[in-house]
C-alpha cells in the first residue's frame, strides 16, 4: 500500500531568516605620541563578503573648553564601531565639561562596558569592536585602546585592528619623541607598510594630528599623504635596499680583514 503524500501547510512554516550582509572593518588604526601632541592614522578599507570600498574610520570630537579626541575602531561590524565611537567621544567631552578630568578613564571604561553589556554580549558572541582613542585636554595627551569590554591607557603608541601587531613591531623599532610634523611622516610610513603586507588593510590613509593649541586638530591633506606614499614606494624602498647591501658589504669586508689579521698573527 502506497503511503499518502503529506502536504505541509506553508502558511505555518516560518520563512527563512534573511541576514543582512555584515560590513567588516578588519583594519589598522594607530595613535602615536609626539612632543607637542598626538597623531592618529587609519586606513579606509571597508568590506563585506562581496565588495571593498573606502570609508572614513576616524571620528573627531572637539570643544574649545573641554579638549579634542579622535576615535577609530576595528572589528566585524561597522555599525557597532561607529556607535561606540560616538558614545566614547560624547563621554569624553561630557566628562571634561563637567570638570571631572580625574574620572576620565573610569568614565570611558564604563562607556565601553555598558555598550558591550547592552549591544555585544547579548546579541552575538562573534561581534567585535576594538577601539583606539587619542586625546588632548589641558596640557595632557593620552591614548587609550580597548579589548572587549576593557580599556587601558597606552604610551608612547598604540594600535588596533588586524594590522596592529605588524604596526606595533615597526613602531617598536622606529619611534622616537619628535614634533607632530615628523610623527605624521612616521605614521604615514607605518600605515603604508602595513597596507602593503597585511591583508584586510588598504585604500587611502587618513591622518589627524591633535595639539593643545587652537584649533586643537589638523587633517593632513590627502594629496600630501598620497605624495608621501609615492615617495615610500619609489625612493625609500630603494634606499633601504641600498643601505642593507652597504651594511652587508661592510660586514663582509670587516670579517675579511679580521680573518687576514688573524692569519698574519698566526704566521
């Protein structure tokens, strides 16, 4: 006997869940202390599973009475990063306008913790939003980075994003306390190298310097950043290669001379 066909009432079957494409910012953002301020730099590559595009990733917050901060972030949800950047910038200004400078790190930490408790942990354990905040206020310059729901102050530089380990290793070798104008070039070089060698970092570089003098901040023109990157690609890499081989040849020559001297002493 043939079993009767079973018909499903399609009105009772829930429709398939349609998930929005997740916009990713697996990026690189760095903050570097200078002798007279802070330099913040970020790439602009943003992607989902289909496309790559350019998108500014640095949010600036300024009040003449309070100070200036720039916030950038990395992770796999651009919406969460932008929202948290806005929350942190607002908390920064509100704290200083209320003359609570001593409570600034505590208030920023509470802001990050509250956001994760409300928007990250209950929703999706795979969501990530790692932030970098550089600030000048009064005579103080500070950089903070977050990790999940925690925040810590870093100096003399910090980095977040998929390219952070590479950028940190370069800054470990190259950083020295210099004026903002020099640190801007260092930031451009570190960003250029990171974009060259780390997948997920790319497009244009944005560079903002924060200083305690008015107006408190300045953007490096895109044309200046592009000119520096052309120089890095054309001239600096060749000079690095030549310098390396000059060093190798000098070492080989020294070893040869030392070897000849030893032979002469033996004889």
